């Protein structure tokens, strides 16, 4: 099996999962949060270097207040219970514009990242208040300030410098982007990093029903792709 280095997942379909069961959307997100751990452990077991999950987008603030509060509560609970991952040797990273979150939450995030930093296994990354366009805008601002301060000349701006000014600095490009739930779009997720990602859309599964075997199905499909990176081979 040809294993991708970096898998990114858009965890879509929680709302519809709940609706099918005549439950409030929040219960879909609870079931969605439960679906995460087996997938993380499986990816770690099969040698994935980085797994990035899209947990909360810059656009998700537009959802009803009660849903936003529920999602943030779930993320906070998740942070409080991260210790259960320690023995699996994964490292943790949270990225996005985290400055909007409470001091308490930001502190928790720092503590978790620090606590896992000595591990050597897969990097488990969670995108929070993340938007690809917002990330690129921030990178452009940083670089413009460097030019203003005469630290670099405009001619010196290259792809490496842009990479280094993204939240994902140091991470490999996305190889495989998986989206369950039946939508065929990228939804502002890892726009720069997915330039040559292979997309696998699993239309018949909603995120709360997503299992490790769906990772295998996606990797199988990935293995059949001919990645040409604009070349002709
Ligand atoms: C998209 O489904 C899902 C989200 C916007 C949130 C994803 C969050 C979780 C899986 C749980 C919380 C995360 C962590 C890390 C604890 P949707 O609500 O758009 O579903 P729909 O398209 O069926 O309405």
C-alpha cells in the first residue's frame, strides 16, 4: 500500500447525521467528536506522518449561536481529555487564528502541545478558527511588514518564504484530502497546502459513521492515482 505522508480530513455531515435521527445538530457533533480517536490511532499505526482535521472554520461563526457554543464546548472537553492520547506517542498541533479564543483555552492549547512535544509519532493537527484565505492574508501581511522593515526585498519573496509564513510551517504538503458527507468542495481548507493533493470524496458516509476502514479505502484510491505534479510522466 502506498502511504501518503499528510492526510487532511474535512469532517462533514454531523448535522445530517443528527437530522436523520431527529436529534439536534449538537448530537451530531458529539458523535463526530467520538469518531475521531479510532481514525487518529489507525493513521498513527499505519505510519501517516501528519493527520490534519478541520474542526472549526472561520466561517463557522456564522452558525446559530447555540451550535457555535456547543462546538467550542466539545473542543474544550477534547482539550481537557487529551491525556488519553499520550501513550500512543502522537504529537499535537492546533492551528488557525487562535487569538480569538479565551485566554484559558489558548493556555490549554499551549499546555497540550507542550505535553506532547517529546513524543515521536504522528503529528495530529487540529485546525480551529481556520480559513485558508485568512491564513494566506496573514502570510502576505507578515511578508509585507518584512519588506517595509527592509528585512527582505520583494524579489526575494518565493514559495518557501510563503510556506514559512503559514500556520502549517514545517509540515509537508497535503498528499490526500478526504471529505465524507457528499459535498465535492474544499471549503477554504488548506488551499495553498493542497495544491497537488489527491482528493477522495466519500459520498456515502457521514463523518460520525467514519471508521478506520474509510481511511484504507481512501488510501487505496490514492494509490491508484498518477501524481504528475504538472509533468508528463
Ligand atoms: C461539519 O459538519 C462539521 C463541523 C463544522 C464541525 C466538526 C466538529 C467535530 C467533528 C467535533 C468537534 C471537534 C473536535 C476536535 C472535538 P456539518 O455540521 O456542516 O454537517 P452537515 O453538512 O450535515 O450540516
